[in-house]
C-alpha cells in the first residue's frame, strides 16, 4: 500500500502510476524517431493521437489489473505481465494504423 496522505493506492496501482508517465514519454520518442520514421503527419497530430492511444492503454491496464487482481484474485505480478502483453499488441497496431499512419501517397512508394 502506498499512503499519499489524501489517497492510498494498492501496490499494483501505485506501480502503474509511477511507471506509466515514464514509459509513455520514452515510448512516444522511440516510436516517432526509431520505429515509425516514415510518417509525415505533423508532430502535434502524432502527439495528440499518441495521447489518445495511451489513454486507452491506461484504461486497459487499470481495468485489467482490477479484474485479474481484485475480482479474480490472481497474483499481481503475473497479472501485470499478461496485461502488458495485451497492451503492447494493442499499442503497436494502434500506433501503426492510427498515430503514425502513412498518408495515402506514401503507401504507394
């Protein structure tokens, strides 16, 4: 348990709250400059779309952990591993087809 004074987080939720901003920031930079370098969408459009996808990932993470750990009673670490695999797959295809998608004329080259 992480007691913040005004709020107490369960350990798995506290870990998510600490790791998520760091992984989101580094993830955007890596995807923009390493993985999806061919996209010519403007940076602010990519960033907005990326924020939408990570918002969906945050929701999947939170609900997935809530269901697996608190409702089903599964162990936190394997639960986080399962959710991470699911969000990684979701994120890759969302980023490829939505955030950093190629414009029509780029696909033909």
